[in-house]
C-alpha cells in the first residue's frame, strides 16, 4: 500500500502565557512506495514520532492530506485505516497468554471480516510461526524475554494483515545483541509479508541496515530522502553528514582558494568549480589514506587496533571535533614514534558545506 503525505503540518498550540506554538511537523511532502520499509530517522524532538502518529490517525494534521493508495484517510480514525502499530513498550496484556494477546485484535472484527474462534486460533498460529514464537503460545508476557515480547507485539500488529505496519522505536528496550537479532527478524518478516512498513528510530545504524529508504528529519522538517547508502555517500547538508556514520564524520573549518581546499595552511584537495570562500569541510573516517608524503598533516595521538582495521587518533587545530578518527587498513604501518601523521584524502569521502546555509557545495577533482 502506497502512503502519500501531501504538505502535512502539525502544530501543537502553546500552553502558557509566554509559550509559543510547537510546529512538530512542517510541510511533510513525500511518498512511501508500496511494499517498502521506510525509516523515519532523526534525533529526539525531530518530529518522526509525530509523523508516524499522523499516518496512524492518532493525530490529525493541522494542514495537508494523507492518502493510502488512492484513498484519502486524513479524517479516518485509526481503527478504520488498516494500520498495525508496534510501540516501544510493547503494550502487551500481562494477564493474557501469547495466544490471547495475538488474537485480541481479531475479536473486534465485525461483519464479513468476523472470524470464528478456530479461525482466529489458526490465524494466530500462522503469524506466530512467521515471527518464530509458535512454541510460546501458552506463556504469559512475564515469562518471556524482551525479544520474545517484541515478537508478540509484532505478531499482534500483523494478525489482521494491515495495509501499513508502523513501528515506533521498537528496539529501544532491547540489549545490543537482541537489537541486532530483532532488526534482522523485522526485515525478514517485512520481506515475507510485503507490507508497507514505517520504522521510527533515532539510531542511524538501525535505519541504515534495515530500510529500503530513509527519511532524515530535523525540527519537524525533512532534510533528505533516499536509499541509505546514497544518503551516506551524498549528504544534502551538514546536519545529514553529521548524523549518519559511525564513527562520526570529521568536521573542519576550512577555505577554498584557487579551486583548492585548504585546512589551515595545508592544500589538501583539488576542488574544481568551487568558488573561493570559507567553508565547513567534512571527511568520513574511511576517507583518509596513510601517506608519508600526504598533504594533510595532523598531530598523532594514538593508534587503536580493531582487528581488520586501525583507528588513527589525531588532532588538528582546525578540527571542530576534539579528535580526528581515521579508519585505515590493519596492513598499514603507523610510525608511532613520529609526533605527526600525514594523510591523502579520498575525494568521494570529502564533503564541503556553506558556512552560511550549511547546504552542500559540489565540486570536481580533476
């Protein structure tokens, strides 16, 4: 089911004499293709959960329209939209068994959709098998691990085969190992069902690994939409560049002069077509090449061995970050007796941004 948001704005009125209205969603205008898993990504307060609640019908937009396929659902209540919701806290009924928790939404069906008890149990077993909890059907939520409870919540959302599945920070309460395992399961389940899915998260690793497309948000405004690798490789602005990547991108105060990028006095890269100006330059950690004759000189802080890679920790007076992290091959040899380390830079891992607007400045390297 294709989901379309047309110029959606949501304003929460001010409470208090000196308070201001809160614009939680500001002119959201995008399409979620049928059958894709989309991640709404951004920091706390960026409007991603508001967007999810607008799609679900839990919130009504101040302006704009929402469509599921060709159907305008803007004024439909949540129960009539055909959505499945999974919340951060699972919201399972503690006194009910896994079976009864999964069946619960089916008991509310009416008319032609009404199901007999044997039909409901058969459907619950079918979904439980899909999410791999079919052996836990008689247990109560308190007898389950966090990961198992999350699967029950997903099964309950899927049992009515919704038109759209909405997941609001579904992995936040799980430990690191379970988060990795469960996000792989969510991706598998989504592929097998083909249900259009919206996944809200502040964790860029989750968004990058699980989604077909990411929507990066800040203060209620969409910053960039695209496939995860495309957004990572070509950020539209400084916020997106900073938000995506582990370790974080390295940020420098720099300038362009004569189609060369200068960080301090070092001319580190040719930037054909870029006008002379003060800029913010960013370099992905994997964008450094250890080079004894390289143009970029940093003060060596240390070397961290990470198995297949080495993290070189250094400093530069023009770095916005306290330290610079450069990820290089473990086969490289860093002279730790030297006070400095020199690098060449990979042009496709270097991004320039306007000091005034923080928008991306494109350049060539030849």
